């Protein structure tokens, strides 16, 4: 029997099991593109985040063994969203049972809160581990392309347009960076507003390299951040995390200047095997012109909440 535990607030020995599970799931698809997550990270960036709601996070146990977790939440624009991780080491029959239980718990949670409509289920890479599991269970769904994994080939340095300049950023710029992020990405349905307190924790924890773009009067209107990471397969890679420019300053060459400046900085590290990024759906041609090549698509599956399984579930409250 699969048991769902809710109400978990973190900072127990179970955090180690959650991290172990997360790293196992990431190992299943393009392991080089994922870094090993630590216990300290999920404590600071998950359970201590302003957006974290223990009632939206379910832990799944089989014979007292943690075999999965799932997140069922409503994003800023009211879009129901589900993310899940299932232990890839389980026998197939138990894997599918865990997925069905996750979906049943998600439906129960949305129904109990009066949330209707369609749920967007994050499945990661197309034809990947989670994508495969969900397709076996869901009776009907629409596949929605949300992002694209792209790898840098050759790049040509682009300079900022007149009236703009680039400089190295730091923690003192986080407040302005949050404003840029929220203005640049608010139009996307996957958007969740980034709170300043969460951003500070993120930058203090991850310590990425930052380059900001500012106007001649010193206003920060764009930024790019990146990190060099050891992939789960042991390879060393550079990941361009976020490129964002305020809408009124877009289409002027600021984004191209930021991206190529960061790529040049990363290329100075000879040990880096590859430089990659995740393009928002629709921006692939922009990155393609700068030398990035498509590797793999990232999807969500969209399905009515009413079509999710409605199997009996056993729930307990985690204390």
C-alpha cells in the first residue's frame, strides 16, 4: 500500500532521503545537465521559501520507504500545476502505483479546494523518465512545449548598444534583478512572482556569476547569471541560468550583449566541457542566431483535473 504524508516542513533526517530521490530522478535524463542537489539547498530554497505550503507537498511511502514526492499547487495566474518524482529503482508495478496515487492525491487536493479546469504536469525532457511514466497512466492529455535544452557551438561577441553598459553584478544588485525577472517573465503562464527574500537566499546559496546591463544613468534593466557545475555524470559544464531584460528595453541588442559576454567569461575556463541553457519556448531562433543548437525539448502535459485518477488513497499528517 502507498501512503501519502502531507504537512512536511523540512529540517529532519527525511530531507536526506528527499535529496537522494531528487538526484536519482535527475540522473535518468541528460545527467550531465543536472547538478547534485544538497540537503542544505532544499532546506533553504524549498522548505524555507515564502511560497512553500506544506499542504501542497506530498511524500509517498511504501513499506516505510520514501518512494516519491509530488507538488500540487496553483501558480500566480491561477494555473494548477503538478510536479512529481518517483524512485526509478522501484519495480514497474510499484512505480505506476506511486504515479496513480500521486495523481489521485492531486485530484483530491484540487477538488477539496474548489480548483477546477486543467492541470499542467511538469514531465521534464521529452521522452524522458517522467514523461514515459505519465503517458502510461493518463488517459488523455495535450503535450505542451515549454522550454528547450540548447548547447553552445560557436559564438561571436556582441557589444551593448549605445546608451547601455555591462558590469559584473553582485548581491547588492539582487533587488533590481528581481524587478527585471518579474517584469520580463510575467507574461508566461508558468511564471511565479519571485520574492526578494527568496531571491536573496537563492543567490547566497548558489553563488552564480552575474553580469548586469544598465542604462547611462545606472538603472539595471537586464541581467544574465550562470554557474559552472559538476553534472551527475561527473562532467564539468557551464549553465546559463537566466537571461532577462525589461520589456521596454528588449529588441535593442541588450540580451545579445549580456549572453555573449557571459559565454566569453565561461569559455575562459578550459575545463568546461559544454555551455548550455534552457530556452523559453519560442526564443530558440534568438539563441540559435547566437550559436546555440537544440538538444532536447522540455514538456508539460495538460489534462483536465476531472480526468485524473480518483482512486482511494491513504493519507497521514506528518508531524
